[in-house]
């Protein structure tokens, strides 16, 4: 099969990915093989391609927002039928035995595996997945529009929960990429007031179209204090900016897997009055199931930009340079 691999990580304009020929993967015990229809492009793929995240093994196939149909069952796999449409997300496996798994925090597992980092992902024609970590997909969305829900949506949802905004409260969203534009829709449909603070005319336009209560530049103060905020932009310099925008007791959740360094904080202006700063690390499968059900019920629909699979490297470069708004999705055929 044709597959993209991270040949030598480095700046995306230097073309770190290579298109290669690989044998089709065979599903092992408890795994199924997925004939890939679409794979979303996540900023984590860019971090991996550009060496922000250390490669776990050479020539890994990136991509962890995979939609396709089951075309082979490994020994003992019985959760899905042949031909069933499923989604393959970022969380590929946890050990199930460490103290974090045992207390329901599998997102903090001491020995996790991730799709498109530890094991081959979706920038290819097929992949295998541990069946217990895949999702059934609601029929409301076609493959292209379902794909971005699988990481951007799920991680964004966990970030929204971590930001702990009370019902009817005020949410700030810093950065407005794939994850943010999905979670803004969810928050608005749940009745929150949503203030978007982001660079880029295209992103601000999309936020306005989606119904944000206000839209400003990343460095602006929102028009009212925030009960909670999510930092989606991988920019540590925005941490103090967002903390200053919080009301007393508010929480800033940092959604990304990677963040540039955070400058020194001023305790009085940025943390005192019980403002909280926290990270968000991966997700549990329960987060995923909850989010996918909510997204279907509330009619959340990503704004997508399709690319042929052969253009994966261009899609990553366009992401790096902010050349599109919403979520890029790669298509096989
Ligand atoms: Zn564990
Ligand atoms: Zn992702």
C-alpha cells in the first residue's frame, strides 16, 4: 500500500515526510484492519514531522483521525463486523493495570500507545487498531466531517471539561484551529457565552460565522471576564494573557500536547484569587464516547478542507502557515 512516513523530522517546508510503499498491515489478536477512507490532519502530526515530539520509532506513519471500514478481523476480534464504519483515534492502547488506569484516569496511563506516533496511523490506505480503542460513528456525518471529531473534537471536549465553565458561563478560546472551531460550536449549543481570541483573518471570520459572542486578536482582552478559558494555540506567551482575562476562580486549560515556554508569571495579576492553570493530557475512552454522542445530538459539524492523500505534505505545510481555517482532511481516492 502507499503510505506517508516521517522520513527525517524537520521544518515542514523541507519536506520531512516521504511517500513509500509498505506491506498491508495484518491485524493481530483483538485487532481489526481498517480500509481508510479519510484521515484528518492534526497539529500533533505537524509537531511529529517537525521534531517537536521525539519520534518513537523510525518511519512511523502519522495520522490519528481515521475513518474507514473494517476489512479484516484479527484472532478473537468480535466487537465490529466486517464492513462496519469505525473511527480510529489518538489513544491506541493503555496497559489497564497501572494505578491511573485502575482509578479511571487512563489518559494518564504510565505505558500508553498512541496512533501515528507509537504505531502506524492513517496517512495510508489501511491501518490496524485494537478494537477496544476504536469508535462507532454516528451516521449523521459523512467520513470527511467525522474524521476531525476523532482527535480535534475529543481532545477539545476534554479541554472544555477541564476549563470547568459553569452553565451559562463565559468561555474564552485562544487560537482557533481545528479543535477550537469544533468546541466553540459545542459550547455555544450548550448555552455558554464564547469569546474567541486568535490571530488570522480567516480564523476570526470562521469564529464569527459560527456565532461566537465576540472575536478579537489573541492579545486582546475579551469584553467580559472569563469563567474558563482554553489555550489551543501552542504559544506559551499567551498563558499570562489568558490568565489575566480570567475572573476570580477561573481556570485556564492548556489543550496542546506541546507548548512553547511560558514566561514568568505575576502572582498577583495572573494567579491570585484562585485562578487555576492546568494542562490537558490525551483523553479517556469515556471522553470520546461522551463527546461523539453529544456532537451527534447537538449537530456539531466541522468545517473541513479536503486534500487528496497524495497531498498530505502540502496539507501539513498549509497548517503550519495558517493557509486554511477549520480542519484539513486527507482522502483516499
Ligand atoms: Zn495504565
Ligand atoms: Zn490530534
